[in-house]
């Protein structure tokens, strides 16, 4: 399998001098196409920072990150935006839907940003897959938390990403909705062959992935395959 | 299935559609933000539309402003040479003698100084004397009849058919004069006009020695004539002889120029209103973009570039700026129909307002430029919003580079200067205007920061909760202190400055007429009438110590320089009017209390007859014309040349009601010259004045009387009319300030809804929340009003000292009224908006706010 994401001695620090705070320290791992990976760790361990770096939302202080064989650290923000648009999908804890767009429009945005045409039917298909075809014209404020997250998942898959990052995707949901979201996430992932990286506190969700990378104090303290997949340390 | 046509990125159409979609839940708010500029744009469009209408009306009615193709006029009868010239020009001619005189209304007994225009011929050749009845404008010329100004007739309750005495002759009123060529409501108020046939002038006895008569000859060409080349040929001859030549073209230019200046002045005030709105726009867009950080971060996260995100919001601002400008232009175009009514007493021609597409175009363009320019700083910050904000909101836009901010501010300054330069067309004054605006803004911003610092530093920790919370709102994050202080403060400053200037001008006249100061001046007293008038004055209870003799003369030369050498050598410091004007001088052996010698020595009596007499010249006249001590001034005293030496330069307090003179002769020189007299005294009441005027005019109809009480009324009315126009524009600024206030309060409402709801949830009563709001807005309103008033006082003090040369004494009552009004308005608007929050259930509010 080819490597979709490769981190080499990545560190991230904020501030200068006495106020310098190292959030990530010498992170080093590879992730193959189609893998499902959970990044776990206590609050403040650097999970979200790591997700941001992997997804090209930020640049590392040291080290290099290759996403789909593209070195992210050498790209400026706008070029990284194009990379995200072409290869990356996101699911966030607080859904992050555009509040002024309907559910359907939210799903269409990543494709529109690519300049694609005739995308409506694809977006409707995705909404149907997450069970929200009848709510396509609703605004986020008119949807429940679970429904918003389902729209978010449909949006994440709309541009057929090669890798999908999910930040605590069930963190704001009740048990019933969490289960539904997890199922959707893994089913669509399997169907599209997308690599899935989930940041979570939830051990049950982590256990559903093939590999768990544990962080503590900004360092990888363990990187293990679950019973679903062989570890590739 | 995804379509096959893959492009490099989203098209402009998509960016536009995204801008439209993103604005969905914010359109009313966006429009509210932009509404701050509506009034400013409306002001500018209405003023420019009016100027356009006025310009075309002046062009259309220019002939009616003059009444003839050519007018030759002067304050002396046309000499033989010029008279022959005038007679040789044109196909039809008319003549006029115009002078001030007393008019005695016989039925009511009222008397007043008026401007008599004695006509011969068919003037006006263009336009007409509009009268009631309409036929009177022509018929009065054939009878011993007059046309009386409408205002004057109303003042003395006169009517057509009544008798009015002018000099020695009694005339019948043939009609009420509504308008005449070149006559405005303002000139009528200052000097009401009476038209009479010239052939009855000799009988009045008003044309006598000392009378200030302006002689005009009106010429009309019936055949096609090139007036421009004709005037080029004859103007030097006419001007050299001391007369003035007026043509339709010149009058049109002069009138257009005067009113272009008025238009530009009004435009500048409108521009200040627009700038106030711009502060509102900048502040509102800043808050708007701050609220949009989340959305922008999501878009960036999904792959939008910084340029695309920037363009989405730029298109929004452009669209709503365009909408605001359109609304402003429509409002301005509607308002211009009201402006001619407002300005009717000042306008030289009747103006029929019409839509000016040029003004609307300028309004739209200006609105768009200003919307973008003042939204640019917050818009540019979009480029720095990190997609990381999707993960954590603390990753807000970094502070940004100072260079870009500096460039934006410089662009704003350049725009302000550029616009003011377009209005004034002079580099330095437009720079001063820009500087004044910047200083006013800095002072207001400084006060706002001082307030925030002081409240924070000296926070009254022991005060009740609502007070502490209300005061804390002034400095905590997302406060509105700066923007409200600037917008309301500047509006108040403008409004109060107009108020103060009006007070300064009125005070100058009031001081002159208050206390025991003289308030009545009798002039044109002939030598033979002097003793009788003094006797009448004493009989009527006036305190009269004597009369002041006046001798008229002209200046022929200074050293050896005369008008001809002045024309040849433009480097000489003298102005032509130094030689062209008529001097009214007096002689006495002592100075009066309004005079003070600044240079040289005053010799009260001419003793050494072997030397020319030493005269005293007013220092301003000397300074402007390079006259120094020891210079020889040769006068033409009614045909007799008289050489004098400048012995001293005098400072004269012109605002004191005394007989003040530019040139003062010592005793022993002019006693035997033909002269007339002026009497200055004091009447105690309007009734006393009327009684006295009646007594004098009945005995000596040629004598003219100026009642300073009446002058004060006229000046007051005049200032009221001009002041009303300026106040109207200042109100524009206030209104803009109020719109900014409403917008700011609404912004803060959105920001504080959650907090108010939280306070209510944990037990705060409606009353407490309203009290917190009231305290916050009272403080803001009070400080904004106070700062505005202080700014106005500073500006007015400088104007009083430097320009009007007087002491600044503000009238506190209206100032207190403005202060209270601004405070009440601010609190009222703040409370009204907060009531909407507190009157609804917390859950409903929270749902709306989300």
C-alpha cells in the first residue's frame, strides 16, 4: 500500500524565548492509504495540533509532513488550501457547517471550490446516504446536532477525499447519534476507500479503527495496531 | 455523479453567489451598517443636484439677473464722455438712480430707511417687476406712484392706494413689489426697495449734496451684437473713468461663482456627515468580519484561498455599499426638491429642482469608494484568518502587518484631502480641512481612550452592582465607547460650532447696541438743517452733544503714485479701490474713545500753514496699501486738490457705534469745505425710535436715519436664515451620528444578548438590566456631548479671537439643551433596543442569537 501521510520528526512550538511552549515534539509516523487511525491522548497532549498539522491547516516548526507525496511545510497557506480542497475531508466536533447555507449547499461547497459543475445530484446522493435527503433545504440552525454532523459527513465525502480527518466527531452527540455517526463514517470510508484519521477521547470509537496513536505531553507514547489491523510502526 | 468539467477553481459567478448566500441571515444588519452612509450621500447628492439646477437656472435666467445687456454704473453721475458712450450703445436704454432714504408711511405714521430706485425708461428689458396688481409694474412709471417691497408693506400694514412720503413728495402706492431683477429675499430684508419714476426725483429734494447715489445706465441691444468683443473694447475707458461695467455673461459668472462657493461649503458639511457614517461603516464591518471568523475559517478549511474569502466579503460590501449609495442618492434627489424652499431667501434665481444624473452618479461612486475604503482594514484582515479557527477559536487573525494598516489609513487621509480639494480647489485650505477633521477625530478618540482608562483605573469597586456593570461596559472587550464618542461627539461639535458662531456674530451687534451705547444714527444732515435737527432731537428727549461734520473727497495720489501709475506698475502695493472710492472724512482736534494712535503723532490742530496738514490714517488701510508715516496723500476735495502728510496711523474699533473714519483731518483745514453732518444718539425703546424718526422725517424728509435696533433685527433674521441652512446641514451630521448610534447599539445588542440572558437566568431583574444599559449609554452620551461641546468651544474661541476679533461668550442655555438632548437620545436608543431583549423570554432570545 502506498503512504498517504508521512510525518518526519515533526515538532510544533508557540511563542518565543521564555514563553516558548512546545506542543508537539519529534513526531514520526507514516499512514497508508485506506488505513483507519485514531489519535488519542489526554487534554493538552497535542492531538488537535497534530490533526491541524497533518491536514495542512498549520505548518510545523520543525520536521516535514508529506500528504499524498506533497510536502506541506513548503507550501503557503493558499496552496495548502488547494491541497485540502483536492485531497482532504474534515469532520469536526462542533460540525462547522456554514450557517447561512442550506444542508445541500453546505455539501456542494467543496466541489464548488474546485470549480466543478453539475454537482447537485452528487450532493443529493450524499445527503440521501446520510438519510437527510428530505432536509436538504434546511439551514444548520433548523437541524439537530446529529443531523448537522450527518451533513458534515456528507460534505466531507463530497470532494472524494483521499484522506479524512475527524476531530472528536461524536464529542457533542448523545449515545444514539454517536453510534449512527460512527457507522456512517466507517461505512462511507470503506465504500470510498478513504484514509480515516480520528482524534478522539472515546476509547470505543478508537477501538473501531485499525491503529491507535497515543499522545502524551506532545510525544507519541504508543502506536499500536488494534485487533482490526496489524500495526505498522 | 460529479460532472466532468473540472476547472482550476471557482468562478467569479460562484464567488458572487457565495457572497449572496453568505449574506442571507445578515442582510438587514448589513444594510443597517451601510445605512450610516445614506444620509451623508443624500446630503452630497442633494447639494450637488441643487448646485446643478442652480447653475443651469443662472445660465437660463442670467439676463433677468441684470435686466439688460450692459449696465454702466458708478457712485457719481456719468460724465460727458461716458454718457455719450452709453448713449451710442444699444437700441434701448434706461437709467436708474439708487440711494438710501427715509420713507414715511402716512397712514400708520411709520418711517424706515429704504433703498429708493428711481427709474427712467423701460427697465428691466429682461424679466419683469413682479407686482400685485400685475399691471402696477408698468403703470407706476406714468404717475406719481411707487412700488413698495412686499416685506416693507407688511411691516407698516400698508396697502395699495396708501400714501408714502419720500423726501418732499407724497406718492401713491401703485403696487406691492414681489420680485425684481437681481433682488433676493435677503437683499429685501436688509434694504427694502421702493421703485419710483425718475421724473419725480427732483421734486423730492433727495438728490442733494452728500447723498450717496448710485447711477446706472441700462442698455439693451435688439439687433444681434457681439457683446463680448464690445465690452472688451470699451471696458478700459469705463473703468478708468471710475465706473463699473456689468454684462449678462459677467453677472452670470459672478453669481455662479458665489453660489458655487455656497454649494462647496454645504458639500463639505455633508462630507463631514458622510465621514461620520464611514466611522460607523468601519466599526460595523469590523464587528461583522469578527463574527464571520468562524465561517471564513470553514471556507479556508474546505479549500478557499485567502483571495477568494476576501472577494466574497468584498462583493458583499460592494453590493450593500451600492445599495446604501443608491438609497442615499434617491433620498438626496428627493431632498433637493426641499432645498430651494429652504434657501429661497438666499438664491438669486427661482430654482426648479430637477433630477441630476451627474449628482446621482457621483453619489453612487462616492458611496462605493467610501464603503470599500472604510471597510478595507477589516476586509484585509480576512486574508489572515487561519483555518485553524475551525479547531480552536483562539487561533484568531493575527495582528496583521502595520504597513498595510498604515497604507489603508494613508489612503483614507488622501481620500479626505482629495474630496475636500475637489470642493475647495485650493491646496492649503483643503489640507487645513483634513487636518481639522483629523484633529477632531483624534481628540474624540483620545477622550474615549481616556474615559476607558480612567474608568478602569479608578473603578468604583464599592458601588452598587448595576453601576459597576454599567461602567465596566465602557471598557471591556467589544465596547462601543470609541465609535459612539466619535460619531456623536463630532455631530455635537458641528452643531454647537454653528450655534456658537451665530452667537458670536449676534453678540457683536448686541454689544454695540447695549447699555448706554448710541443706537440711532441720523445722516445726510445739511449744514442749514443742523441746528433744527439738534433741537428736535433734544425736544424728543435724546442726549445730543453735537453733530459730526463730514466732507467727501477722493484720493488722487500717494506720494506721486496715482491710478494711472498703479495700472502701469503691478508691483506697487496699492489697490485700485484706494483711488476709486469716495472718502468721507471728518475733522476734529481730539481723538474719540474708539480710536488709538499706533504710530506717529496726532496733531489736533493745523497750525503751521506752510506745511501740508498732518492727517491720521486707519492702520488697516495703511497696511493694505503700503502707506507709511510721512507719505504725501493728495486729495481732490470737490474739485480742489489738497496735499496732506500722514502724521499718524490709528487703530479704530469699527464695531463701536460711533462715527468712525478711515481718514481723520485735524481742525483748521476743512471747516470751509462743503459738508453735511451726522448725528449719533440713543433712543430708549422702539416706540421712542419711531416717534423720533417720524418727527425728524416730517420736518426734514431728506434726512436718513438708521435705527440700530432694526439693524440688529435684520442681522438676526439674516443670521437666522443662513444659520438655519447650516444648522440643517449640521442636523444631517447629528442624524448620521444617530444612525451610527443605532447601528452600534444594535451591534452591541447582538454581542450582549447572551450576557443579558445569562444575567437574567441567574436572577437579574429586567429593571437591573435596563439600569445597567441606561448607565452605560448615559455615560457615553454625556461624554460624547461634552467632548463635542468642548471641541466646538475650542474652535469657536479660535474663530472669535482670530477671525471676529471679539471675546467668546457662549450662550449656555442652548448648550445645556444640546447636552441634555444628546444624553437623552443616546440613553433612549440604547434602552429601546435593550427592551427588545429583556421583554422576550431568554430561550427565545438565545435561539434567535444563535
